[in-house]
């Protein structure tokens, strides 16, 4: 399982990030100051670090100097929004720099992009009795292969990698079709209908009114 270290001194924000990343299938560890993060990195391995800048004991930019030789990708998440701070964050070796306040959906998207860039995405992911093998482009349900078109496969993968998270139509269109969403288009709705039918997804694949779709675990 992909392990993510969250280094954020505001517990409410840390908990929000952890909860949503765990819903998306990631394993998370939270620490609340820079020195404890450095100590933890001596003994444990992580695939990604989400790092605040303004931290007790050791700030994010100082901690980045310690992280960089390890080759672990870092996303800065901070209230420091000046151009100077952004440039310092990115030139220090971070993969991305997000400013608070932030949208959780955008953070999840950026996490996925960075993990994909580092080839750290899990090749096989499961949801109930469905298994998706991204390397071989194969989907099985109860062990039997289900034939999907390339776009259906991409749509299922983004839903499974972000399960329990509402995906807005605009984001889905941008990631899968590379175009802006048009309210007149029925392309996405048609693909959703096909996935529901081919994989027998009923209440699990929810339509979120005036927003998008969510693949949701049964309670």
C-alpha cells in the first residue's frame, strides 16, 4: 500500500487530509513538527510527503534539505503564497506547491499525478469483487475478465483510485478526454451507464446531483 507522510502542525487540517487520503486507499502517518518528521524518516519508508512550511522546531524548507537526498517526492501545502515562497519551494526540489485554503479534490488529483510521475501507483487495485490491473489494462469481476473500452477503463481507474471521493465532471473530462466539460455533452453519462451495466454497479456508483460521480464503499 502507498504510504504518505503528512507533516502539518494544524491538527484539523492534518486530520482532514488524512481522512480523505485514507478514503482514497492510501496509508497515512501524521506528525506535527519538522524535527519529529526527520526522526521518523530515519526509521520508516514513505512514497510521498505532504509538507507544511511553517512548522515548529524545523520549518518545511529546512526539512526539505534533509528529505531531498532520499528521493521522496514532496508536495508543499502552506499558507505562504508569495512568489518568493513558491519559487523557494519548487527550486528546493518539491514536486508541487499548494496554497491554503485548498480543495481536497485538487490535492488528491495532485497526489495521484506525483505518484504516477514517480511510478509509485499501485498496479493492481480492488473495489469489492472488481480488480483493475493498470499495467496489463485488464479488469476482472469475481475472477472473470470484463471487456472495457480504453475510455471506460480510464474512467473506472480514476473512480477506483479516488473511491469515496466525489469527482467533479470538469475534472473527469480534463483527465480522460483532455477537454473542457460541456453541459450539452452526454459522453460521460454514457460511459457511466456502461460501467454500471458491465460491472453490475448499482448504488455503489453514485450520481452526485449537479456535481459528478462517486464510487462508494458499502457501509
